[in-house]
C-alpha cells in the first residue's frame, strides 16, 4: 500500500495552501539540491574506497607488516 495519485495531489494542494506557490518552489529546489549533494557525497566516498583498494601502495603495505624471512610457509631445510 503506497501513496496513490489522489493522495499525492491532496498533499500537494495542502502544501500549496500552507506555504504558497513561491515558497513551495524554493522548498522543492532546496530539497532537490540536498538530495543531489547527498548522492554526490556517497558516490565520491565509493570512488575513494575503490581507489584505496586498487592502489599499489595499499598492496605493498599489507606485506610490509610481515617480518623479513618469515613468509608463513614451512621451509624444506629439515
């Protein structure tokens, strides 16, 4: 059960009466700008995470914490 077309028109008419046409246009514009900014910030954050995962510095940093000479495999010197 979602909002139907009739309900949406009623809500819009009430908002128009309460705020007025000029103010309603400003509110819609501000709300649209806020949503656009939020989406851009989310996309930028996703790009930053992807870039960090694919950077060669990150891959080298993973191996730099392993002590020299200890690779985790058993040697065959026994």
